[in-house]
C-alpha cells in the first residue's frame, strides 16, 4: 500500500532502483566503495553488475550482504546473537536498539535477521544530517532506509515528529514493514544506554487517545548490541571531553569519518540480542499515568531489557577495575587481555589535551558504565 503523504521520508520503491543504480555506478566515489566491497574484482565489472539491479531485494542480497561479509571478515572476531526466536516472521515490529555505531548497529541486525532466520529486512531510520551526498542517499534509500529530519525550530520539531510518528505507524500497520530505530537521537557516547522519553511520546503522537494501545500496536522489541571494542571510542571520548568546556560543534565531514572508522576499526566480539515484544499487558499498568511519567515508565521497560541483554566483554570489566582501582572483576579477563586494553587506553591518552586524568576517566567510562547498568 502506497501513500504519497510520505514521499519525503520513505525508502525507494523498486521502480526507483534502476535509476539509483546508474547514479551509484557513475559516482566519483564508486571505485572506493567497490574496492572495499569487492576487493578482488575489477571496477568496471562491478559497475556493470550494479547497473543491472532493478529491485531492493537484488541490491540487498548482492551488495549489502557482501558489504557485511567483508566487515565481519576484516574486523569482527566473533559475531554472535540470541533471542531471534522471540520473533514471528509473519508479524511486523518496531525494533528499538541501543546505538553504538552509525551504520553497523542496524546493518548487522538486519544481516542476521534476514540471512540467518529468513525474516523480511526492516526499514531503517536515516538521519537527514547523514544525507550529505546523492551517493549516500541512493545507497541508503536502496537499502530500505527512510529519512528522520534533524534540526529546525520548535514548531518544525513538533511537525516533523508527528509526520515521523504517522509514517512509522503506517509502515507497520498498513505497509506491513518492520522498522528499526535507535533508542535516542545520536549514538550513546558515554556507555550509558538510555531510551529518550521523547521518542516514546513520538511513537504515540499518531494515536494519542490511548497511549497503551498505540504502543502495543507497534509491537515494540528492544535490541541490545554490544562491541568488545567500542565503535569510535577515542572520537567519542574526545567529543565528551571537549563538551565539558564548550558546546560541541561537529566539523565538516565528521559524520562520514565516524561511519568509515566504525566500519574499518577492529571490533573483536560483537553480540546482538533480541528482546521480548512489549505486549499490551506489559504496558497496561501504565494506563492513566501523566504523560511524563508514562513516557518514563515505558522507556524503562525498554531499557531494562537492553541492560539485561547487553553482553559484557572482558574490556568492560577491565575498564571498570582500572577506573575503580580494584580487582573486583579480575576473574572475567586474562592478563593478556588487560595488557591489550591498557595499550589501547594509552594510545587514547597520547592525544594532546590539558586534563588527561579527566579524559582518561571519560574514556574508561565508555567501557565501564555498561557494567553498572547491567541487569542480571
């Protein structure tokens, strides 16, 4: 089912794929993209292959899958997962994930969802701030990504939130597409995964009379993704450090640099855990609460599952012990693992800054804070 009301947000339709493939193939950056995804094949061969695609399914199976295969082979030691048995392939869901990497959080989840379990890939949120070129727009929208408008006045924010809420409900209940969205605007940078209460309000703006029913109809499923080596950890620590003294303003090309860093850096063990869908009975105790309290409690239901399902690694325990000057979690790591983490920690401290103690604490917090958040 199509609705022109959402043409400003939606992913491409199949009939828009062929023109998008031509633009991708003729982009000046295509040789770089091709070299990463298909390192052993000639650029012209890949161009001709890309130009032949006419459906989203072809693009996702041939290009996106191969891209993730390369990421896994080059930068992930073990990719593990659990909880996918909680999903019914015949139902559509609103997947709400903690957010550590701009691209890989959703991409790795979709990779497992589709290629391991045969579920239809979901649509994925795509921040307007990331739409920096036609190439990125074409790759994103060909991969079932839809736009989330960032910035603007308070009035713009309200109208954009309502429009987004309408689209999400339409996509799940009428278009029959699942949706992946991060639990907050922007990545978690301090290691403290927490669902933005505002996102809860946004979900039921499209059906405000009964928030419990409105959320239940979306089949919300919390997703927890964890990386042994945190994506862009040094870059995140530098941003948090600088934010202590002045409002942090992103530099031109910074988002693209974070995307490329996240894709290429070593990630070690990566785990994705799928939670239980929030049912109407889970949400029923929240009925009648004031809006602010309702939003807080609904966010807490999501957070509890994410905290419980987040898989702690040796680096989380090492950072916590270093930060607390203890050996509380020493049984959870080896001396060799600790030396490797300390080496990386010292690389972070090598950056030129006045208060290295504060910066070091921020860096360690990225890894240590999930230990404090974890729910047994």
